[in-house]
C-alpha cells in the first residue's frame, strides 16, 4: 500500500486500517507520513536572507554581501581549520529533517505517539521561533502582556529561567500562568516520565525582522480615539517593557537541562541590528557564551550563529586565516599567541568567545549579511554587471 494511502487513513483518523500490522511497522508508517524532507538550516533561521536562493547565487559571489565562515575546532595543542564562502551553493547546505510538531496529535495510541515524539526530538530539527502576538483591545484593564513573543508551543517545550516568574502584578493583570513542561509518554520499561527537552538533539532558536521591528501598538487593537486613555497608555508602556525583555529570551534558556543537545542554531541579528532592532549588547553575547560553556552537559558538535557579525559589524570581504582566530604561532614556544580580543565591538574575536562550547573536531559557523535583501541598492548590481 503506498504512503499516500496511509497518510489518508491517518489524517482521517482511520488507524484501524493499519492495526493488523506489527507495531514497529506501524511506527515506520507514521514516521514516513509526518516527517518532512530535509531543509537547510540557514533558511530556517534567517528566511528573510534567502541564503539558499539559487537565483541569487551569482550576486552573492560577486557582491560579497553574505559570508559563511566555518571553523573546525582543534584538539588541545593542535591548530584548527577555517574556511570562508561568499556564496551558498548546492553542496553547502546544512540539511536536517523536520517534522510537524506532534505533541497535539491524537488517535495514534501510546506506543505510536511516543515513537513519533521521540523521532521528532532526537532525529529532526526542533525549531522554536518568536512570533508576533495579538493581544486584542489595548483598553482592556486586565491585558496579559508578560510573555509576548514565546507562545505556548515554546513555553511548554523549553526550560526558561523565568518559567516561574509571572511578572509584576500577575494576579491583577491576569498574566498567563506558568505552563507545565511537555512530558513524553512513559516507555514500557520505565515508570519515570521524561521531559521532551531532555532528549532534544538539534535545536534552532530563531526570530524574524517582523518581530525585531515590533512597536507596542502593533500587538493589539488601538482605540479609534486619538486621545489615549490612562489604561491604554499604561498597557503600551507595559508592552514596551515586555517586548524588550522577550527579545532577550535566548539568554533565559536553561542549557543545563538540555542533556542531549548536540547541534544548536542561533539567530542573533538583534545584536548587530540598528535602532529598535538592537536589543542585545556585547555583554549579553558574552554571557550567552559563558552559559553555554559552563551549563551544557558536553560541548556541541555544531554551533551555527546567524547575524553576530552582520550590518554595522560586517567585516571586510576577505577570506579569514587561522591566525585571525587563534593568533600567530610563538617562535619560542609550541603554543600560539592568542588573538587579541579588542575593546571595539566590531572587532571582538567571537571565535575565541564561543570556541569552548564546541567539542574538538566540531564546527563553529558564523553566517552574516552586510545588508538585508530588501536593502540591496540596484545600482550595486548594475555597476558589477557593467
């Protein structure tokens, strides 16, 4: 029977059509139905950049508006390897399978649901994005504004340091209550439930230009009157404070509880952005690196960060050398002189800052753009074409 037929049965709630098959085969059927083709992580984290767009390949190479720097972390006493690419071809993809979040799926039975959840958390890329909220009328005196950009999918999946923090005036303001973390169904050989975050291997934490540009007025319904009532004014002020805090949510993840994490993809464009789009400072990024290094159960196989060296911090369009990262070999000693960590934010050696979060032989990748796609001046392209 073809997979499309099984998909029809499953989506119609007719699992009885496959009940006669062994459970292991049923599990494979369900996995093939719900698992999606692999996607390139670059397009998942920063979709607005259109990194994988084949039509833009020649402009990427010629204009050098994008760069992908890959550092292979060395073993102690050895030298690492660095490579730089100014385009993103077919052989450059970081492909991982994805799956529709299966937590809310029903009608599969405990065994099949557990297998689907385990495959999602261990084999697929788990994506947690920030989303634009809709709060309703901003003249509501009981408007809940505490955790704006993390929806229930995020709050019930990942452990955050502010999980138990309902915010000031939670009882009066009607803030959303702390959501219980998602637990896996008990396996047959154990009575101890596991939280879903404990078995996540591949995690992407993203945002979007829409979220970075949000104004307090954008997340609810404004009154028709141009005169703002005290309630509306108070809610707008609370929303502004909450937005600023929520755009720093990546700093609140409890990494120590992600026991199986091996690959991590971070969107940090809110560090290199300008104006309202910049909500992270250098000290925040350093704190993030320190928490990864100290809290992770073991160093990562792959850490990819988008936007850390973008926009105003975009470096000169040249190939990086290993000396730019590790320093120049000392003639009198076997080790290297560490590269300087400049006090200038545009010259911070982020490679050294994040290196210890990656195991020897693992990859540390920074991918960046000089400007967003919608800001590329037409005359740049015309000048190069002529």
